[in-house]
């Protein structure tokens, strides 16, 4: 089972950097996990679980203080870029606060991040050694010889939806482009009247160790050119 694909031991693009406000935390959902994105005083992007260990309040509702730490809006607990609690304002006594801050129960799980091609990527594995494991793999970026990095203008669609299916079903649907003209009729240019049979459908190149692959087909819409 050495080659079994792992959904969590992968780099995922979270957001274009231009979409993120360095002065405010940003909430995001990925693979059913609620995360919060923020930037510390060293200009490093931090991604951690969007839940304060005290009362599970959303840390994305908090703010970033002058020290570059994230403050929970509920009771003011502060967390650094490693997810460690640095301050509990309502706890009386320096010794008590120090003990509480050192406790593993007061820490927030953080995840490795990387900025590549103007996108923020995250490694979502919740294991003992994620920061070491992620170094063996690079984000699935586009070959820089094929594009002008400085000219990239990423954008995210404004459509958000939930479907009562798992990731495998969603992936299978993505590999079945011929359904689009019928199921998505009325959305964009999708229309049964514009349907043409797909004459070519093949895997180009080899599947990578991260599960990446490239498919090419001849198009299913009269306006389509050859797609890949």
C-alpha cells in the first residue's frame, strides 16, 4: 500500500495572495476542515485550525496584535505563528499563566505553508512530522517556462456550493465532461443543443507520485477547441 494516495499529504492552493488581507485573519474551508489564514510580523503566512482550544470560538473572528500574534475574540487568548498560546489575559498569577500556556491543551494545530506562483499553498496533514514530510514534495505548479509569473492574475469564482457526495464521486464527475451539457444546462454556454460527441479522450504523460495527471479530449461543445 506504499503508493496509496493520501488526501492530506499534499500541497493544496488556498488562495491567491492578492485576495488576502495581511492585517486581518481570513477563514477558509478545505477538505471539510475549517482553517484560518493570517500573517505574522515576519511577513510569513500562517494557517491553523480555526478553533480556539479554550471554547472552540472561531479564531478567524479575532485580530492580529502589535506583536504579530492572533488574538481570540472570545476571551483574548493569544497565539503565535507556531500555534502556541502566548497570553491568557484573565488568568491571575504569572506562574499559572506560564503553566497554562505551556500545556499542549492550549495549543492550536498549525500547518506548513508555501507561497508559489502568487498562490498560498498549505500541507494539511495532521501528523507528528508534517513540517518535515512536506519538504519531500513540491506544489503542483505550472512549469515557469510556460508562463510569465509576474503576469499571472489568479481569480476565484464567486460560486460556492455543497454537494452530498464524497471526493471520489466528485473526481469521477470531473473525468466525465460529456455530462456537462445536460446536467449544467443554462449555466454559461452549456446546452444540449450544442453537444458534440467526444472523439478523443486520453491520458497525456505519466501519473505523478502525487496523483497528478493530464487528460486531453477533443471537446463536447461546438465552441470548444481541443481541451486539456
